[in-house]
């Protein structure tokens, strides 16, 4: 990026109104986020955030900077796209692999904008679990992939894309929850819906709960279902809850169908990653990867 990284830090904090979530998305520590914001406030000689305990809000100066930051990043994305076109990479075939959550909830919007920008580039999207996508890449059946798993294959290069937060959700108005925040041990009293045993998402959830002193074997499992969509439909019609990717429930949150239940002291994150064969440096995958990074962070 050719702009000041501190501006990107500010933009991320301002969009999420959380130093913790900004640190997770930017792959830096929370003290580093605080340092960048303090330096920017010192440079501009104004406060950008009003801090009230654990919550923050934008000041009038912060609101103004966010407005201009959005315009700056939009101009940068336009510049990147036009520069790529000058390099004559505006046509060809790109075969992309993607694991389920990314393929369903993250990539479609990015692909739509990408196709408008580069209509002569033909996209083939192959969907499967992380292990399947990795094998497709090793067999050179695809050019690149985006995955949500935590595996590491020696033949592949992994590069972080963005953090995904997994949250506890329930139907809005669910009688089990009197408040939108619970203690970790309260989970033992709640009927939960999980992905099928062996799911990578389930492994991430179990490991996070174990760190908080919760034995996954003690949880009240109402049912196992093998897709995020089936889980959403189930909890919309039952007095129970489920752990789902924040990307998977954006529509339901906007329509107030589902509610996020905060768990004190428990944050569950995983990393979406780009993967390619080591030494692979084709132009189209590099173009698409850069486009994904720009579109996600500055849309």
C-alpha cells in the first residue's frame, strides 16, 4: 500500500468501533493499534475517538477523517485497477478454489465487482472443504484458492486474507436469553446446534471454548447439521443457539432475525487465507488477490 498505514489502522477501528477487532483484522497487536491511533491524533492535533470504558465512538474530527479516508481508499482501488489494465492483464481464464463459508458469503460480492471491472477474465470457481481445495491446487487443477481451514501443507504458500469472527447467535426474541451477554459457563445450560463432527469450524470453536475452561463434551448439543444454511433455518425456528461466522449472518442481523450473544471473555477468530503453490507467480492470481484485499478492506 502506498498510503500511510496509520490511516488504514484508523479506518479499520472507525468501521468496527473496536480496537480489538481492528487488531485481529490487521494482524497486529492491540497495543500497536493504540500506538498508531495515538500517533495519528498527535500528528493531526485532535482526538479522533471518544473513549468511554470499553467502548469507543468517533469524535466530529474522527467522522470527518473517516469520510475522507473512504474517498482516499476508493481512489487507490481505482488507481490499482487502471494500472492493472495498463499492464494488459485484463483477459484470460482464472480457476479459483474456495472453501464453503468463503464461497457462500464472502466471494460472491467480490466476484461480481471483479467481473464488472474485468469482463474479459473468465472465472471458474470450485467449491469444497479445505483439504479438497488444497489437493486441487497441488494437482494444478486450479490457479489459487481461498480457504478457512487451519491446515498447513508443505507444497503450498499461505497468506492471510482477513480474520473471520465466529459468534454465538440466536433467534431474536429467543426466551432463553434475557440479556445479549452471558458468562462462559452459561453455555452449559443452552441447547446448541453444531456443524457435523470433523468440521473445521467445529474444531475452532472447541479449541476456543477449551481455552476458556469449557469442556466441549459437557455442552448441551441439540443437533448436528452439515451446513450453515441449515443451522440458520433451524435456530430461526427453535429455542436454541449456534456458533456461526459473522459473514454468514449479515442479512439476518440487518433484518433483526438473529441476535449476537456476547460471551464474556470468549472471542473466537479464524483466518481466511489465500493459498498458492510455492513459487507460483502468475499475473491473474496476483491481480485477483490484490483485488480481494482492496475490495474487502475498503468497500
